[in-house]
C-alpha cells in the first residue's frame, strides 16, 4: 500500500469510526469499558460494515468472471 493510499484509508477509517461512535451514543450501546467497546464495535462492524465490504468484493469477483467468459 502506498503512503497516499494508506493515508486515504486512515481517513476513511476515522470517518467510519466517528459514524459508529455517534450511532452507539444515539442508540445507547454500551461504551463504558474496553469489553463494552469491543463488543459494540464488533456488533456494529458485523451489522453495518462487513455486509457492504462483502457486497463490493462479491461484485468484483462476479465482474472478473464475466470478463473471463467474454474473452
């Protein structure tokens, strides 16, 4: 990963973290201990972030398969 790409990724991670933190505060998810934070973040990642990543990556693989079939 280039330094520029790493900086871009870090910026997006911080933005996602802020969104998840705000959501946790608004919905009353526990954030009082490291254990609470770990559980809350894991739950939020599984609910909100991982599905989007999975969809994006699945579409990338599907597009590669379509391109190979067209060759």
